[in-house]
C-alpha cells in the first residue's frame, strides 16, 4: 500500500517582460514589417500629389495592429501542429509560455482594433480590404495548408491585398455614395488652377444670381434691365463698367501677389492648404519618429527576438 501523497497547487508567477516579449513574438514582427512595407509602397504608388503624413501614420498603425492580430490568431489556430515540428516547437503557445485563451483574446482584440481604427481614421474601403485579407488568410489559407499544396495560390490573394489597402488610402477612397472624397478631389483640383482661373465665392454667387435672372421668363422689363446692370457692374468701385473689363481675371502673378500681401490664399481668403499640409506633416513626422524610438527601446528592454 502506497502512502498518500500531498499535492500542493500554487500559482505560477511569470515575468511581465517575458509575457510581453511572448505576446510580441506571437504577432511575428518580421512578417508584420513586410506587410507594412508593401502597404506603404501601395500608398506611394497611389499618390496624386503631396503625401499626407497624418493619414500615412494612421494607415501604418492600423495595418500593424490588424496584421499582428491576424498572425497571432494564426498561431492560435496552428498551436497543435506547431508542437510537432522542431522549427516551431519553441513558440510561445507550443512551449506553454502563453495560454491559448490569452493568445485568442490578444489576437482578436488587436485585429478588431486595427480594422476599426482604419475605418475611423483612414477610410471604409481600406478597412474592408484589410478585413478581407484577415478572412482569407485565417479561414481559407490556414486550413488549406494541411490539405492541399494549392494553399499557396489561395494565400497569394491576402498576400497581394496590402498594397491595395495603401493605394486606396492614398486615393482617399470611401464607401460608395460618400461624396466627401469627391468634394476633396474637387477642392484639390481647384487649388491647382492658376490664379487667373480662380474665382472667389462672392463672384460665384454673383454669377449664379445673374444666371437665374437672365433665365427668367420675363424677357423684358425691369428684371432684364436689372440683370444687365448686375452683369456690367463693378462691385469694387460701385459703378458701371464694360463687361469685358469687369470679367477679365487677374493674372497668375497678380493674384499670387495679392494673396501673399495678405498672408492668405488669393482664392478663399484663408491660409494656403499647402502650408497647412506641410505644418501637419512636420508635426506628424516628429510623432512618428517618437513612436519608432519608443518601440525600439521597448524591444531592447523586453528582449524581443525579431
């Protein structure tokens, strides 16, 4: 008869830095880096003007979160297979350094956060493409890896979608029916016109009023005479002037000099959009460098192996 044995159950204390390093390793940082590079290449190809660094920062952050979460869920899915192979046996889940529920919660949380972040700060179309990448990689490519060599063809689709995400972000694409992107493109095209082709909102309203008056059904009488006076009136001097002189636009140099004299744009009477974009890009670049420096220091302190 064997003597009774006493079993002592005690909680296992884990080093926080080790847990943090395992969570980062769960996202496969080297693969995330390649996904980020291809996304940025797509953004560069899709540019039609100056880069918006704030938008680029939002795109990079959302892409890193979504890609890291997808790869963490992939390791959760393949934890049993990884435990059988020598190459993957030392990963956090097969080695027992992380619990499967921790990996599932972590991967799902940052994936959802990344897609929602892209939808909120970049656009709905890039978020939808990222969601499609997540679904194809996790629910189509991953199960096929154990069944057919054709999985590489299926896996090529989510591998090719990150540049599409960057291209859509550069083109400011949004959901169908959303007119904000169209309005932004119109404003950008209007800003690119030379000073001679620019017109102030007051002049636009005046022309619209003239058209409404001239198209009225009362072909003669006071209404038509009033329309003619408006068409040939000089709003600055308060007197009548020849129509050809009143409607002749300023030259590009004169319009630019007038706007520069006031320190504002000659088109809309406000600060130039190009200057606003440059200022915002400088601030965003400083923030981006600060984030990269912080991540580098955190990586060194946590001892993450890339």
